[in-house]
């Protein structure tokens, strides 16, 4: 993997100055950079460290004095993280899972695998499953019966895709992602304590102890194009209809999506967040790490939710929320500040009560 | 998979009207239903959509006017979710893992696998492990040395069961479930900051920095009958005794059970909930999503806990709890409402203090 | 596995009395102990149960009257959990993964596997990966291209280690641990609602809906010596530099570590805790279960954090924290107590306002 300064600048559609023919093999932080690394010094703070490394070329902010930094060439970027997307995509060495179908893979004769698909050691492809052109399936993946995987998929090792799951193009799944586990849906023969407690908001009533009967998942999971699913995520099958993830949505590691839930397009669900069953999540929603959404809830478009937030009721579009239960971010901040003054306020109120009670009542 | 209206009504022990011989192949939501689907229209709200689909037969609520809905037959149910359990069980197409032992499975010659057990591609069965009649073991499962798996188990792909784990009959495990990981138990040679902080509720003292020594797990995991474990769950081995899960208990995805913990019968542990080590959980306990139980805690029978709740101390039987730390649901609601008025109350108290201080003190 | 009382006492560097030649095969709780078990009765409370078991030898506290307890021998320990570390290490029967390289393992011819390493069925070792002396690699593990695994590693089943990951000596990984998944890092072409909301603490602004571009992970993961990673944990690759876990650090099950994050030495991260990207965690930090650390945060040495705590800002060394957002443990306790009195205080303040308003204003 080798690129000239010219090639990188062209790919990023960025200006450069200095030696266009300088070659880089990899990216590095300024202080770690060797002479063949492209140093990532997108702000003056990072550029300070260029001196302790050996970079000859760096990514810099617009207007930076590259010569003063001792470089032979520099590429100038306006929005550093956008440049990161371009550069890291070019320089990604990947997992090296190889090409072709490994002889140890177990592929059902009725599976429809496009020509040129790469399938790693010990992967299993089920009956009538379809795998689109350009897919790269890691070792130990399992693709279930009648599942459909679009073009140019990248599955890291040990991804499992259940029967009948349908996935669009350019899908990425990190190790251990589980798509199409059965939904968590049980019922008791008679009304249960949980049903009572939900109805009364707190009273379990006198429901007797009962065992749980299983509601099977007849639905599956439908995933759009350009979706990424993180390591050890779990996405449950729907009960009757399919659980759905919209185009362009990205899930971080250990995210959980319950049965029947529909996640919109271009959402970002951060690490360990969880969505219960039968939730509607709009488009461009961002859920912070370890946040949660209660079942049967509606969350509107462009809602943004801070880390640890638990959404227990419907949220209109465009809200920014935080807390348990979720409230508007500014309410959360106000309440939080007030809370810390609470112990003192308690003492104040006690003092006030004493002071006032010593004055003659006016009625 | 085909059933007549008569067969489904019989299986559900339900009344029906109309053409008893109509055949359905699958279940569908009313608006998606084709002529061979059984439409799920258990309430008037859902029945409205029958017109936009092509269903000829539907599940309806008792007393519904099926003919006015344009159907040729209808099955009437009293408790819709109970009917769902029956119908989805009949119509579940499963994962199609096939029958018999796949030639790529690696089965120790000393393993005791009942006749007719189905074992998927690349599964591994360890030395002296016992697998009961009727088990259906998915691809890539690993069953450890001396483990015991009861009759009629269904293991989805990539389930791992550690050495010496004992599991009852009719066990279901979703993809990536881990049973019998080692407990998380470490000790420092001298008293540690954590021990100090727990004793003093907040003061880590002057304990010096130390490394951790591992306490191995000599115990294993014991699981009753009719238990289901969700995708990517983790259940740790006990230290000396076994960790235990009672009969009929169901775990959703990504649930964690610590070492030595005993979970009672017929509990429901929702997604991403976690129980620390050495906890006693009673029977018929329901833990909401992302809830947690601190270590060495006792939680009584029939306790119900809302999503996100963190239980930090013992809970008597029958309580309904919510919050962090967990309090009674009604306390949680009261405190929550009061909190939102907190910033204003702060201002009120300040104003009161001013007002009162301007009056001559009476003592 | 058989040891005499003498051998165990010697290994623990502990005093014993009675028959030095008595042989034990396993450890047990006092009430479950058979005649060949070593009963764990480290405190008078546990010793009470010796009578209901058949133990002939027990671990007791210093000064215990072993003869009155009906034993033939006793070993006396000062710090019971330290003794547990020693005893459980001696008596651990392990997973029995066998020795040598299983013929079904798929090992790249360019991999460098030390002599005598044990590799389980269906494990995959990638190109140029190096596995040190004494490693015990479980069934279904995947070790990526160019990864390095130090000496004496123990990998349970289904562990995955990505390309270029570097791990020190005496590494332990529980089932389903994922090391080297790609970081969760995305960017929109123009400023996004999240960026606005973070800057303004709550206002998403009028950013238009956009799709996410992927920032690839060029870095990998670097893990020190004596590290243990729990079942179904996920550790992400760094973007440019490596994500790092220091020597002696232990992760419980389902812990998540984001990209670029550096965890210090001898930390203890309890079940389902999560650390976002680009966090610096000091040495000897303890994170309670289900706690979380926001991205780009600094957490000092010896910080201890209770279960469920969410750290949203930098924490100086030595602090003991709890809550969401995290505050000092004693503040948490004070606020919690005050909160429960909040509904009543609201009523008090209303009453005060009425009482005071009926008095003539003094200004």
C-alpha cells in the first residue's frame, strides 16, 4: 500500500504544497511517524509533536506553515474528520482474510453465491442463501437458510445471520454480531404481575405465580444498504413482521435491538445502547453509549440522546435528551445542578419552617 | 407447513366460524396478508387494516363481526398473546439446521450423544459430554467436557457450553450464548482500596496500588428445565458451588449472570440486564432492560423491576421497583416529578430566605 | 488431581494442624463436602455447616478450634480470599481442551506457532501470526493475520483476535471475547446535529440530515502481560494509534472498550461496564458493573466507581464516585437521601410561601 502525496491530495480533493511525488505507506500520529508515514497533524496542538517524529509529509489545517514545521510536503484539509475518512479508507490494510472460497467452508449446494465472493475458513452457508457480488465473508461466519446478503458485504469473523434475514448492499458486520436471534416474547396463561404493574404504574396486584409460554418469531430481520453492525450486537427477529434497520444506520458494539423494532435511516447507536421491542426510531437519531429505549415507544427524527439516557416515553422529532428518565438536555443540567444543592436546601427549608412557625400565623 | 382453520382452532382450543377447511401457510399482519396467510387482527385497531390485505381468515377478538370484515373464516381468542404463543409455535419454520450429525462436526469418541440428535456443521462435543434425546445442536456450537444437556434442547449457532455445565430438558439457547465462563473474582495480597471504600461507603483509604490474584472457578453452572438463554448472554461458573438458573426462567439477549448467583424459577430477565456475583434472586422475578443487581444481594419472589433500575440492597418479595438506586415505583414517580420542579423550588427557597430574613427574628 | 494437607499448606504458606497426609481431590462448601473434599470454612458462619457435610479437612480462620469441629486436619489462613486464590488455582480442572494441534485446526503455513502449543478443534491461525510457548488455544478461536500472542496464553472457545493485535504473556480470554473489532468512528460531510448539541450542551441547531462516512481503524490493540478479558467483551482497534490495555488489568464479561482508549495497569472493569473512545484510564482503577465512561475523558489512578455510575467529565486520582452523572460517593448518598424527602419538601415550600405571603412584605 503506497501512495504519493499527489494521489492522496487528489483522493481527498485537497490542496497540497511541496514534493508531490513523496511516497507514504501508512498513517501515524506525529510523534510516532517514520519517514514513510503520513503524519496526522490536523491542528496546531498535534503539529507540535512533529518534531519528535520523523514525518516528511503531514496532513495540516488550512493556512499552516508547513515549511516551518520541517516538512517536505503537506496536504491541507478543511474538515479534519472528513479527511480522516478518506485517508483511513485508502490506507486500511484490512484483515487479510484472503480470496476465494476456503476448502474448509461448508456451503450448502443450494446456496447461491456470486462469482468471486471470498469465503473464509470454516464459514457455513445455509440452504438457498444468496450472497451478492464482492462479498468478503470472514472465518467462522454462519449464514442461515434463505438469508440474502447484498453486494460488497464485509463480514468479520464469527458473524451469524439467521434464516430468512435480508440485508442490502455494502453491509459491514464486526466479529460476533448476531442478526436474527429469536425475539424475547413470553406470555402467562392468566394476567401476570408485570401486566398489572404496567397498567397501575407500580402495583403488581395479586397475580399468582405462573410459568411463561413462548411466542415464537415468525418474522425475520430486514437491513437496508450501507449499514454497519458492531461486535457482539444482537438484532432480534420480529414476531409476525420483520424487525428493520434503515439505510446508512451504524451500530456500535454490544448494541441490542428488540423484536419488531424499526430503526430509521442514518442513525448512530453507540456502544451498549439497547432498544426494546416494537419501537419506532426515526431517521438520523443518535443514541449515546449505554442509553436505552423502552418498548412500544416512538422516537422522532434527529433526536439526540446523551450517554446513559433511558427513554421511557415518546419523543418528538429534533429533541436533545439526557437522563433517567430522559428529559431535555437543559432540564437535565438544571436539575442536576439543583440536586447538588439539595442537601443544603433541605436544611434551609427546615430553618425556614422554624423561623416562620415562630411568627404568629396570619390566618 | 399447512393448517386448516379447524386444525388451528383445535390447537388453540378456540371457537371459529366460517369455512373450517380453509388452509393457511403462514401468519401475517392484516395489511400484509395474502390469501394463504392467517391475519393477526386481535383487536379492532388491527382489523381496520384487513381491507388493505388479502386475508381470507383472521384471528379476531371475541364477538367480532367477521363477515362484515370480508373474511371467509375467523378464529376468536380471549387472550390474544396466549393465542400468539400457540399460533407462532405451529407456524415456526425454524432455522433448518437439518437432521443427523454433520460430517464436519468434531465429536469426542467418549461423548454420549443420544440417537437421532441433530448436530450441525463444525460443532464440537467434548469428552464424556452427554446430549439427550431430541436435541438440535446448531452449527459452530461447542459443548465442553463432562457437560450434560437434557432432552429436546435447541441450540442456535455458536452457543458455547463450558466443561461440567448441567442443563435440564427443553433448553433453548440463542446465537452466541456463553454458559460457563469463569467467574470474575480477584484478590489483592493486602486490603485494597475497593474493600476500604465498601466498608466506609466512599473512602478508599491509603491502600497501596497492588496487582490482582485470580480466584479460579471450580464450580460450574446448573440450569433447570424449560430455560431459554438469549443471544450473547454470559453465565459465569461458580467459585466452589455452582451458579444456578431455576426452571422456566428466560433470559433476553446480552444478559450477564455473575458467579455463584442463584436465579429462581420462572424469572424474566430482559435485554442487557446484569446480575453480579453471589446474588439470590427469587421465583417469578422480572428484571427490566438494562437493570442491574449488585453483588451479595437478596431479591425476593415476584419482585418486578423497571428498565434501567439498579438494585443496590436487598428487596423483599412482591416489590415493584424503579430507579438508581432502586426505590418503590411510586416513590420513583413522586421523586421524578418533584425533581423537575427542583430548579424553581431552589429559587423559591432563596426568595423565602430573603423574605423571612427581612422580618425581625422572633427568638 | 490430588493433594495432601501438607502440600496445600505449603503452597499457601499457611499453618496446619492434624493429619498432614490426608488427601483431598476437590474443594467444596462445608455442607456439600465429602470425605475427599477440602471444606472452605473461612469464617465461623461457614464452619457451622461442617456438621451437615462429611469433610475431614477444612480451611479455617486463624485460631479456630478444628478438633471441636470434628475434623482430622485443618489449614489456617489469615486472608481468606488470598487462600481462595491459591487453593482454586491448585484444584482447577480446566476445560480439558487437550494437547497438541487438533487436525481440524486451520493454521496458515506462515504462522509462527511455538512448539508444544495446544490448539483446539477448528481454530484458525492467520498469516504470520505468532503464538508463544505454552499457549492453550480453545476450539473455534480465530487469531488474525500478523497478531502476536505471548507465552502461556489461555483462550477459551470462540475467542477472536483481529489482525495486528499484540498481546503479552499469561493472557486469559473467556468465550466470545472480541479483540480488535473496528472502532466506531463516523463523520458527516458538514457539521452534524451531534456536533452542535455537544458544543451548545443541548441545541442540535439546524444541521441538515446527512449520511455517515466511515473512519477506518488503521491502529490495532496492544495488551500487556497478565491481562484477562471476559466473555463477549469487545475491544476496538485504534484509529491511528493502538488502543491499549495495561499489565495486570482484568475485564469482566461484556465489557466494551472504545477505539484509541488507554486503560492503565491493574484495573478491574466489572461486568457490562463500557469505556468510550479516546479515554485515558489510570492505574488501579475499579469500574463497577454497568458503569460507563464518556469519550475523551481522563480518569486518574486509583479511582473507584460504583455500579451504574456514568462518568461524564475528568476525574482526579483517588476519587470514589457514584451516580449519573458521577459525583463523589458521599455527595451521592446525601443527594439520594435528600431526594427521597423531596416530595414532602415541595409541599413544605408551598406551605411556607403561603405563610410568608400572608405577612406584610418588609420592602
